[in-house]
C-alpha cells in the first residue's frame, strides 16, 4: 500500500471528470455506492449544515448494543467520553433501566438536537414537523421499523448521563451531565396507546448546551444524509471534519492509534485495518475537500479545507469554529 493511495479509490475524480452516470459504469459494482455518495455531496446546492460538539469529533457512542447495565467509556485524543445508562418511567409502568444509546440512529438524533440548538440559539428544541422534515431529508421515516429504532434510541438518550473529561482542563462542569434535561420520551394517550414521539419538545442539558455553544463544528448536511446508516463512516467523517482543517502539515497516524480510537473491540490489527479502510472510503467520498492518504503504517492526514465553506456559515456563533485550531486547550 503506497502513501499516495486514496481511500475512496479516486471516485471523486471520476465524478468530476466524467459525471455520475459514466463514473458508475467505470467502477466495480461494490464501488458504485461510493460514486453515488460523492455525486450527491458534490452536487448539493442547498448548502444546509449540521452541527456537532467537538467532543463527538474525538469520541463516539458504541456502534452496537451493550448490556443494559454496562457503562460506555471511549478515549479519544486528549478527551474521554463516559456514558452511563439510566432509569426512566414510561407511562404507568415502573421506572426501568435503559442502556447506553448506540448505532447510527442515535448519532442522527443527537446531530439534529445539536444542529437545532445552535441554529435557534436556545436549549428548547421542537420535535414536531421540524424533526420529521429533517428525518425526511436524511432519508429516514418516523414510522415503521425505522421509527421504532428511533424511539428506542431517543429513550436511551433521554435516560443516560454523560461526562466529557478533557486533559488539562477542569471537567467538573460535566459531572452528572446529560444530553437532555427534559422531553424526548414516550407519551401515552388516555387509551394507553403510545402517541407520536415527535409531538414534543426537548430541553437540552444546560452544561451540554453551553459546551456546544462554545465548541460547535459545522458539517455538511448532504454528507450526513449519505452516511446516515453507516455509524463508523459517520464517525470518521465527523472526525476528519474537525481534524483536517486544524493541520498545518501532513500528519501520519499509525494503525495502533487508529484502532484505539475507532476499533478498540478488535483483537487483531489486520481485521481492524480491513474494516477501517472499508468504512473510510464512504467518509472520504462524502468529504470532497478531504486530503487523506493510506500508507503501510496507517493513514496520512493532509491540511484540508473544512467541509462547510466559511461563506456558507450564516450563524454568528459558528464563525469561530472554522478557524484552524479552534477549541482552545484540551479541544485539539
């Protein structure tokens, strides 16, 4: 593997030169989806953005379900995320334990909440038509099987507590913090039948909201849509959206470090490398500005423009988050 090999196997270049239809005819069947991702993102004219907190660029929720009583600990670059399961009362039933949120759907719910909080400048988020419209843009429905999964993950998010511990900083502000202070839960009508979850409002936890306001990272909504069912690729895209714009020179990252952050559950480095490269390709296809190369020792990150151009960001609180190195001590 040479250090000039592109993780997306050159599909972005093919789309630019030949267009989507011809590019699809020029690649193997398993790479056609990469062409579609690149074409959709590169052809996006709406310019809508999503927002995430810096901590989620360097750590992430689990990809798969954990035992309901298991605590999730994820160590990233100079930061550790700790998520604890919690109890919640649903309807007339006794409070019960809900495990840690996981997977792509949990990530998408959190992205919506964070985006709306920064867009509106307030902790209270509407979950009615606004969220249904957003889910539709993301290619998801709030009914059927997808709706059931979203409801489960929303309940887990509402029940859990989280703490971010930044190296070199006082992390006490996140003690006993959560994602939400109220809302984001099931409701039963008078007949004991569950109402639509999204007929509600959510109030974000004050500490989490303040941290989000200070350290937001803009993402391209079109990219989130293309990666909405790929939790690992979504994590990689968000990580690159933060890391690449802050670099001043090519930065190699070894496989061991990558496994620690993105694949701690892998016992064998070979299996991790195979799956990492597979997940990285869609993330790079969704980030046309990214300059990332594969090497025998790992990956090489090159300084790259952010996925959202400064001229697109119209929200005042976001203007500072596009400055290379934004975040201050402990957020690098």
